[in-house]
C-alpha cells in the first residue's frame, strides 16, 4: 500500500492553543482518514469483495428510493437500532490510556451526531437545514461480552507498539493489538496511537469480521483528557463510523465525484479547516459544497450534519437484506440476565391507494392478462381486489397487457385506462404512471396495448390498476360507470441494474480488471455516439489518456487500486468505480 506522508503542524504551540497534551502530541494539520486506501488494499486482496460491495450498494439504492417515495417516514425521529460498542484501548504511554470518562464522551458524541441532537446544529447554513438527516442509530457501551459475562464495554490493554498504521495490526493479539469481538453483534472501536498523520480509518460493510470496525487516534478520541484541538469534539469517530455504516466521502473520492447519495451536492474535492460559506465548486449552485457534513475533512468544530440521503443509506444496512441487520438482535447491549430493548426492523410502509369504484350495472371487465396475471371473470360488482395476483416485470423492459369488456345487456362504448405506481408513493398521478390509455370501443374482442417499464422504476412490489369506464375522462380514483381491478406488479432490476448501477447508467466489466475494461452502454443510449472517458485515482487526479477502442479501455498500465471512471456520450455522464488488479 502506498505510504501516506503528511506535513504535521507544529504551530499549535506557537498559536498558543496548546495544552500539556498538545505539546506531547502533534496533531495533523489536515484531517486525513485512510479508509479508502484500506478499501483499495482489501479489494485487491479479495476478488469477491467488489461484488459484495456492489450488492450492498444496490440494496441501499432500492431502500433509498422507497424512503424517498414515502416522505412521512423520513421525518421520523425514532431509533431503529441500538449498537453495542466495545472500545479496545491500546496504550504504550500513560497518555494513551484514556479514561472511562473520555470513552463515554465519544459514545455521547456519536449519539448526538447520529440522531441530530448535537448542540452545534444551529451552525448549519440555512440553505442546508432542510437536508439535515437523522440516522436513527444510537450506541451503547457493551454490557455483555461475547462469553455472556458482564463488561464495561472497554478493554484496556498495554502494548509494546509505540504506534500503529493502517495495516490492522491493532486488531490482533498476535501483533500487539486486541482481537475484535464478533462483528455481527458489536461495533469494534480501537483507540490507539496512529502514525503517518492519520486520525483514523474504518472498514466498510461486507469485509472480513476479524478486521471489521473503526480505528481512532487516541488524541482525536472523544472530548477532554487526551483529545487535542482541532480534533477534540469526537467528530473523527463520527466520520469513521459513517464509513462503517457505508457512507462515502462527500466528494465521492474523485474530482466532482459521486458519493452515491442523492441530496449531497457534487463537490470538487475535500475541504479542510473551517471554510466560509458558500464554497462553490463543480457548478454546484449558489449554496456550494456541503463542507459542514461529517463526511468531509473539515475540523471537528466545523462539521455538524449528515444529510437525509446519508441517513437512508445507513438505515438500509438494518432493513430486510441489509448487511448489518444482525446487530438488531445483538444481546451485547443488555447486562447478563436481562433482555435488550428490541428495536424493530424498519420496513417501509405499504402505500395506501385511493378508492376506485365502478357501478358495474351494465359493463364490467371480463379479462385481464399481463405476464402471470391472467383472470377471466363476470361482473365483480364494480371493484375486484386482485392484489394477490402478481407478475414480475423488469425495469426497462417492454410489456404487453391484454383486456376485454363484458356487457350485461347491450354493448356500450367503453374506455380502458391502466396505471402503475412506478415510484411506489401511493399515487398514480406521477409522470409515466398512466401506462395505457385505450380508445373507446364497444367490441367484446380482447384488445392489447404495450408499455415500457421505466428504467428508473423503484424495484419491488407495486400496484397495477385497470380502470374501465363509459367515459374517456375517468381518473384513477373515484366512482364512475364501469369497473376497477387492482393487481400487483413486482419490478425487478434489469440485467444492467443487477450489476449495481441504475439501469440508465453505463456499467463496466470485468471488475476487478487486469488488462481491458469493457464499457457497456445502457439500452437507451445511442450506440453510434463516441464515448469520452476519463479515469481518476482516489485523490481525484486524472490518469493520463488510456487507449479506448470499441468501448474497451486498456487499463494494463494502471497500478493496483480503486479508480473512478467517468463516461460521457454527449447526453449523459455516468460514474463507475472499478478495481485494477
Ligand atoms: Zn474518511
């Protein structure tokens, strides 16, 4: 792994800010976390990790779409998970043996920051206050160890190591550290001396259990005691636990990169110190960078918020299928002999739909077929709840639906309107959700219509509504002459989306790559448009022109690691992360 070298600020003492601890411990001039370097090393060592991360990101994307479609859920201030924490305090000097009170101060900061209870929330510029997110996550020092015995949740251990680096030696008894407690049940926090100007680093979800957790420099841990300005408010751990809960750096680890969160502004790179609002980069409007976000590199006193989108991304880990869902049933936070307060699994609420009712006196739907949905009927009294019947449709695919009318007496002119709630928000009124508008007809013959499932449709189950009426002006709600039938659709990802990208984005394979990276155009893209491709390293520096032939990029000259690929076709630009092996 590339050795990181940073200039250290010896000016703290000269500025007159230094207490006794500061004189003993020089603090880095700039915040720096090694999380992305550690990730690059793990991806290179474990060929399957990239696929696991992609699956986790895909689940997070689906979850975020569902939350966005149900705004009421996002205003919730409830706690969805209480995470038991074990703090491994490794000390080579007395100063490194931080007190119980300093450990508790860090837990207190995490509980404030992840639940928008931090006292400095009022420093967030007005332009961003509507975006302040609540992760609904809280932390408690473990009360029960992996053997079922009582514990304070703090393990003090003397070490002969004068300092550690980002090679995880603090995580093993055999290398002067302390073994992790089971990652399925605890958040492991290692507090120790770190060299190289590092304040800390974290492991993303999906990695090895033995190294899962967060490492924090002892002089950037909590507040009071050994903590030294400008990293003495506990925000280093807030940032690193954010990574542990699957958050990327807010600049997307590339020049104007993508942090996979929709409500954080695109920004050019990391910010340091305490910027003045607004700091505008990457054409990000009048409000500029969200430099007060915990996932930037600003000083502890100058970061105050997660965004709602970041909150959703973290919450996804604890929803059905989430990578850290096992923590919901951990016993670690409950003293032996007691039971933890159960925290419910957050499941997006099922939307409710408006009533739609025909009188069915003379005309009714007698046939509907779409995929596995196939139903022939007589009159159902104006409404039929067929939501137990469902069929799968792939995002981006073309579909054919068939239907016909039955008449109790003489034939009349009837109109069919078919709706699908693609964004799962409980309404059929959004753009593209009226999927069939059929002309009036008095024929009893089965008719068919085609529609395309939007590539952006929220994955999962949603409502299909078939409305037949004698009026062409009938809407998806209300009472009218005719009949309504409701069914269920299950929207599945397209072949492209399953690889972890939205269906309208470019994808790449193989990933990791050794020699050639093939760029796959989305189905909707113009295949004749020449592609413009840029590759950046994790620091945002562009790698010189790589040969591109027939949408194949030669990457054999790149060093091992994680890179960001930007593909533009003149209409859209998409970003892809790939690993060079
Ligand atoms: Zn970081």
